[in-house]
């Protein structure tokens, strides 16, 4: 009996078809499929040549089929395999946490500036309101005091005439002095004396004459004294005016 050489083992180096083709490439993964391909027909034991020939055929078929499977798997791996892509560096946790914190801080700073401006505006408005109220209060008080004092001016005129005639003596004179002093505490002051320069804003001229004794318009006679409350004029003085010749 003569033994025929069997097909080369697919796992042996250089024995598989196409081994020279991939010699310079990276090592390939070879999958051996030991399943029988096709229907194997039993041969009689005495027919050695036919058995050897039948044994050679499936072996070659297995090697070729295994190579085909490996190529298909490799192709699929090359085409459908996941592509490795360098992902961009993700920001660190501190940066991600710092961005919302910075935005919140900026929002709080804006709210603080707005509230500060509102407070300053309200403070200025309140200060102006207080000044206006104080001014109005003082004005009302002055007007009320002026109205009362204006009603008492005729009484003061009678006292002045009585004083000129010498009737303001004794207890009556003492009462007159007390009344004049009490009204003076409210800011009432009298003006208009003989020899005062004529002031049209404070004097009411009821007579005019010329005189060589004066160099300017001068009050030469006071018929009724004038009164003022602080800077406010209650009544002008009634006078006679002498003009220079």
C-alpha cells in the first residue's frame, strides 16, 4: 500500500494558500471550521486508493472554506468595526461648576447695583420731601402769625398816637409796653422814622415837597409807622417826602 501525501494543514506556516500574500502583514486570525462540508460517502476498507482520494477532497475543501470564512470575517471587521475617534478633551468638573457660579455672581452683582440706585433715588426723594415739608410748615406758620399780627396793627397805631399826646402813662403805659414786647417775640418790628431815606418798597408817600436841607428824597414826616414780620412786609409806612431843590 502506498501512502499518498495528505493535504497541508491550514495552521502550518506557509502551507495555507495565500500565506505568501500576507507574509508582510500583521498576523491574521484563522478560524478553523471543523464541520464537514457536503455529504461524505463511506468507502470500503479494501479500497485504499479511493479512501485516500476521498480524504484529500474534504481536507482541501475545509481549508478553502476556512480561508473564505476568515476573509469574510476580516472584511466585515474592517468595514463594520467601530471607528476609534479621538474625542475632544472634556472640561474638568471645576470649570463646569465655575460657569454657572460666575453667571449667578454676575446676576447678583447686577441686582445689587440696581437696588443701590433705587435706594439712592428714594433717599434723595425723601430728603427733598422733608425739605419741602419743612419749608411749607414754616411758611404756613409765618402766614398765620402775620395774619394775627396784622389784625393787631390798628391797636398799635392807637398806642402810638396816645404816646405822642402823652396819654400813655401809668398802668396803661405799662400794659402797652408789655403788649409791644410780646408781639416783638413773634418777630414783629416797626420801621419808619423821621429823617429816613425814602424807600418806595417800604414807604408809602402821601405828600411831596422840596427842601434845600436834604440832598436826597427823605421822609420828613411819619404819619403811620410800618411793620414787618421777619423779612416779610406786613404794612408800609405812610410818610411825607421832601425832595432836594
